[in-house]
């Protein structure tokens, strides 16, 4: 009996250790364990002393075989784990979702390209401005309504009176103070007004400001530049007209209308049946503004203009609510 147990042990250990994979290991273990268990059923003729000795030995062998089985199994598990770090480069990848530029930024880039083609360069300035750059330097009188608390976001500060800029024009002043004429710049940027929000008003919106100063710049130059821009941006033969207006920082000042892009001037709901769309304010830069910026108004002259950029994009894409630009709704943004 003892010999038989020994031979079962040898065979079981040998088979377990030489198993090629997990399946054959399980099979070898099951087979040898069964054989070992059958020894117990053959102990009927033995004396109780012998039964006890054989029982102890058989149990020892069982434990030995089971340990060998578990150790071998462990090596297969580890192998499998090592193999799983293999990276199959032929598996198709998961597409990463990426965003895109905001429609306002896209349109600013488009405008920049068009103006660059006419020799303008892009300049930016601070959104938190001081009162002098935002109002005084631009020839706003001390009692101008825009300076009142209810129209403008003033910011508490110790020294200068600071505010969230109400237009991009202060950047003209900053640029002229630090650069020598001639100038051809555009200034895109965010501006802030204390407005009640509705479909056509927001507390913050975008402007694109333009400035061209040289020795012999006239309204005719302005008209040519703006007409060229409108045609390039709307991709069609649009007409331009100027109407007299008033701004503190330009003299003369005018509002600019573009022939309606929707009805081509025939009259529709977009243009309130007039055939014209109001697109920007502009004018010849006031001599006071030039002097405030350190530019000799006897030698230099030119024009400035400012687009309400949100409205301009709304016209192009027929968007009926300015708030769509700022509420982060992807159903809207993903259309651009
Ligand atoms: Zn129209």
C-alpha cells in the first residue's frame, strides 16, 4: 500500500509539473486526486494500526499534490497577466471627442484674415480699463450718460477709477500712445454694459474696432475698406451707405448701413422692410483724441470704426437670440 501511495505521488507530481496549460493541469489534478482517494476504499483489509498510518500518509500526499497544483496554477495566471500587457496596434482606436473654436472666435479669425489682406494688424488690450482711457481720452464729456453708474460696471479700486471697458476704443489710445503713426489696426475684444438681458442685449458682447491713420486718409478710404470687408465677409456684392451720426470720439461721425443680405434691398422682416441693415458706427478720428494719444492732429488724420460683432455674426448666420453665444448649449455651438 505504501509503495502504491509513493508511485501515485511520483506520477501526480510529475504530471502536474509538466502540464502544458491550465486545462491539462486541471485534468491531471482531477485524475490523480481521484486515484489517491480510491486508496481509502481499498483499506478494508488492513488493521486499524495500518489504516491509521496509511491514512496519515495519504493525507500528506494529498496536501503535497494540492500544493503543487496550486503553485503550477499560479504560474499560468501570472503568464496570462504578463501577456495581457501586450498592446495590439491593429485594433481600431476610440475616437477622442475634441471641441472647436467658438463661432465668435471663428468669425474674428475670418475678419482678421480679410483685414490683414488690406494691411491691418490685430491688437488687443485689457478688459479692465481705467476711466481716462475708456472715456476722457476718447473725448467723452464729464456728464456723458455712459459714465453713469447704472450703465457701466465700475470696479472698486483705491487709486484710479476702474471699470469693465464699455467698448474696445480705449485700445486705440493705448496703441497710439506707444506707437508712431501711420496706423492700420483692428481690435477685437469683449466689452461690458449694464444691460437688461434679452434676445438682442447681453451684459457682455464683442466688438471689432478698426483704426487707420495716415497723412491723407479720407472718408472715401473708409468707405472702400468697409465695402471691401463686407463683400469678403458676406461673399456677395453688397452695397454700403453712410448716414450722419454723433460719437464723441469722431468728427464727422456716421452710421453705416449695408444692403440687406437676405432680400438684396427689396425689403424683408430682417431689415424691417427698409432694404438696409445697420452694421457699424464710424467716423474721422476727432483731433482731441489724436492729441490725447500724443499724435499731431495737424499732420495725421484717419478714421475709426466699431462693429457690434455679435450682431454682425447674427446677421450672417440668421441667429435670432444673442444669448445663444454665451449659454454654452452644444446643440447650438456644434452647428458651427
Ligand atoms: Zn431685407
